């Protein structure tokens, strides 16, 4: 049975074109796929492998997690590559190549952009950035504590390239720098910000917010200063290597220096002010004059307004160090700024006055204790006296200020004496002598004799200009008019030097030296008049009258005021106003440099005749008052002006009358007289016109008559011939 029911596979006959359903296929024919499907599967697999290889460097495969209902879930996270800049560079280079190809292919399609369009687009971008800077600054100033983070965006605009890689224009950088400085000038406090340890100290919420704001502000302020210092250091580095400076570098340098000056003047006691001073001291010796002037004006204002004197001491100390390093290779601005120091605040007799006041109050205290009977009155008076005594005993603030001023004066005179002894032929000698003449009264008396001898050696052995000689002489007489009176020194040689240099000043460029001359003459002719001989006094007055003819009106007024005071104080000088009387023997020698032997008493003030016709009305009026022996021109308060006040009040440096000459309000001739003159002029013109007409007619008649005078001999001959016929 089994064999009968077994199918006969081999014996089965198939019909042509018919596939029976009950025929089983072999394994090869059942599982063999087509060639297209195999290629598709291989391509998918290769793509999957490439994707995994590509993501293998950028993805970290994490451990899987098991989720209820979902099973295991694989995880991955992107990782940071160390060679990312290299990959980005490669990708960017590929992109640039593609862009170049595309641009080269489409270059014929685009139109050529003109220069005007480029400039318009540039101006538009600059305006947009400047508008953004303005809005950001306004937002910061409205609420600094909440919007202090906006400062970082403005700091990014100071660089040549911003964080996003775009180019930054010079105008935008300058606007951002000026705007940041103005913002910090408004939000920076007057005090110095200290360091607060927030971890160890428990702070309130408001205090913590304030501390965080101050720390952020200080960080941004430091970044701004670093940026400006970088600009200055780049300029100095290029200057050291003799590299050419671009216009952009020079403009940024001037702006950075000016911004530093503004910051240190606005907030001299804030953090990093000493660091700013160190940079500015180096720029005070810069070869560019505009930078030196900006720093010079900054230091001058700082010296005048600094009440604590810490920053002033720091500045003078660094100036001294720089002068030691540079020696004679310095500019005059480094020394001239020291003239604005507050050294003249030192009172040499302050201790003596305090001691006398203390003794007086102590005596008054003992008197009140012994004589008072009522307890209340005695207690009240004792309290008032104790208060006064305490003010004289414990004035710690004044003592600290005086100690600082003493240290500053030591450094200043160290600079002055070093230049006088070591570099007398340098270009800063003039400003050194000028500063020394201003602060000579604060020098210790022990150094007076050596200083006078040093100045005398300069006058005799060094080839000085007349301005340097004037400052030397002024310094000597300032010393001798103060505490130097106790010194046994004969200043006759300095009188001769001063008398010789008086006539070098004129109405030109050196007219500003008249202020120095007036101050020195005030010391010689008034403060030290008892030490001046008669012949020397007369010679100086005569030379002053000669000098009046070659200076501007304000200088002439100052000198005339001196002459008037000398004549009033010394009655023997009246001989100069008399042209007929002569005292003594000899002849006046105006070219003699020794005032003692010039014989000025044999002359007179002949220059007064010229000054009475001076173009300035005040000079004329003042000289006439002197000749009439009356008072000079006075101001509204009734006090006569000093020579220095005459020089400053009637300043004519702008080539205008000061004060202005008022227009005359009175009219010399009235309206009727003017009408009469007009009618006479019109009649004269009419007569002249008629006279011209008659002259023309007369000339015509004269021509006609002249024709009649001619005798025609030919006509006469014809008439005679006809008569004969």
C-alpha cells in the first residue's frame, strides 16, 4: 500500500507549457533572490556602515537604558573634537572653492558694482552700527545694574573683527570707544571698589546684587583699559622697530590717550587709576605734539584738583623715574606740568602760629577756671575752649596733607636740581627755571647759598637765552626777598644782568615775558627798595620809560604804573620830569649795561612826549595824570590797579582794545547844519555842471571864429581876375 500511494515523481509526464501545482521546487530555486535585490541590499548596508563610521568620530555611544514596555533603548551623545578647527578649515576651503567656481561661472551674469554703491553700503553699515551703539548705551544708563551685560557687546565692537567674524570699520571702533568711556564716566562710583569674599561672608540679597554688579563693572572696566593699553603698546612697538604708522593707528592712539585722560580726571580715586597714570607718563614724552599737549593738560588739571594728593605723588614719582632713565632726551612738557603742583600750600610759619594760638587758649582756659562762679557758665565756656584747643592739637588731616606735600616737594626739587647740575644745556632748562622761581620760597634756607651760586654760574658760564636769564634772576630775587634776607649776599651782578635784558622784550612773540619782568621789578623796586642805590633806581626808571615804547598797551600800562609808584615813593626822582634841571655831572649813556654808572640822573623822561600821543586812550590818560602828579586810572571800586592787574585787564593779545573803546554818543553838528551842508554841496554841483556847459558852448564858438580867421587866397585871386576882365 505504501508503495501504491507514493507519488511517482520520476514517471510523471508533463504537458508542454503547463506547470503543475503539486510539483515541489528544489532549495536552490526557492531561496535564490534576483541580482537587483542583492545589489540594493549591499548598497543599503554600505551606506549604513559609512554613516556609522562618519558618526563614530562625532558621537559617543552611551550605555543603553531599559524602559518599561519598550525594552532596551540605545543612547548616544555628540562629543567635542580636538581637531575641529582643522576640519572646519578643510570644510571652509572646500566651500570657498565651490563659491569661487560658482562665482566664476556666474560672473558674466552679474553686473559690475560701482565705487559709489560700495561707499553708500559702507556708510549705511556704519550708521546701523552707530545707532546700535547709541541705543545700547542709552539702555545701560537707564538701568546699569540690570543691563550691565550689554557692555560686553560694546567691547566686542572695539576689535578689528567681531565674534561672528565680520570686519569692523574704524568709525565704528572709535564710536564704541568714546561711548564706553562716557558710559563708565557716568556709572563708575567715586570710591574704590574692594574685594568681597561672598563665600565666607553672609550677605543680604540687595548687598549681594550690588557686589555682583560692581564686580562685573570692574571686569569690563579692566577689559576696556587693556584694549586701550594694547593700542598704545602696538604703536610703541612699531615706533621702536621704525615701522611706518598707518593713519588708523595714529587716530586710535590719540583717541585712546584722550579717553584715558578723561577717565582719570573724572574718577581719580577709582580702581586702576595708578595704572592709567603710568601709561600717561610714558606718553608725556611722546614725539607727537598733540599727544603731549593732551597729557600735559590732564596732569595740570589733576595737580590742581587732587585733594588727597596720593595720585599726585604717584605721578611725580614716575616722572622722576622717567627723567632718570631718559636723562636729557625729554620734552619741556614733562617739566612744565610741575608748575601746577600745590607746593605753595605749605606754610613755613604754620607751626609757630599753632603754638602761639595754643598758648593763648591755655591762658584763657585757666582764667575761666579761676574766675568763674556759676557752674553752668563755666562748663559751657570750658567746652568751647576745649574744642578750640583740640583743633590746634589734633589736626591729623592737615598733618597728613602737609606730609604728602613735603614728599612731593622733595621729588620736584630733586628733578629741578638734577637738570640744573647735570643738564644745563638741555632744552628743558627754561621751564625748569620757571618752575623753580615759582616754588623758590618753599626751599629750605640751608640750600639758598648753594642755589644762588649755582644760578650765578649759569648766568656767567653757560650761553643762556634772555628768557632763561630772566627766570634765573627772578628766582634769585624771590629767594632774597623771603627768608633769604638773613643771607649776606650782594645781588649787584644780578641787577646788571636784569638791566641788560630788559630791552630784549618787544611787542612780538616774546611779549608774554612782560609778566615775569613785572613780577621781578615789583621785588626789586618795592620789596627791596632799601637795598637799591639812588643811581641804580634812576637808571631802572629811565629804562622802563624806554621799554614802554616797544611793548603792547597792557605792558606799557604796567610799566607806567611802576614808574608812577616809584616817583611817589622816592621824591628825588622828580628830577626826571624836569627837562631843564640837571643833577650831578656826566652824560647819560643808554648803552651802558651797568645801571650804577649809566648817569641816568643827567637825563629826563623824554619818552613821555611820545606816550602822550599813544594810540591807546588809557595810556595817554594815565601818562597825563602822572605828568600832572595826580592819581592814575582807577576801577569802579576806587582802588588803583597794580602793575600785574593792568597787564591782565588791558590784555591786547587778540589785537583788539580791551576793554573796548565806546562809541561817542554826542553829535558834533545837528540836523539843520547837515541839511545846510547838503544844500551847499548840491548848489556847488549844479554850478559846476552849468560851468561845464558854458565851457562847451564857448569852445564851439571859438572853433567857428577860428575858421573865420583863415584867409583864402585862392578865392581872392578869382575875384580880382574877374574884376580885371
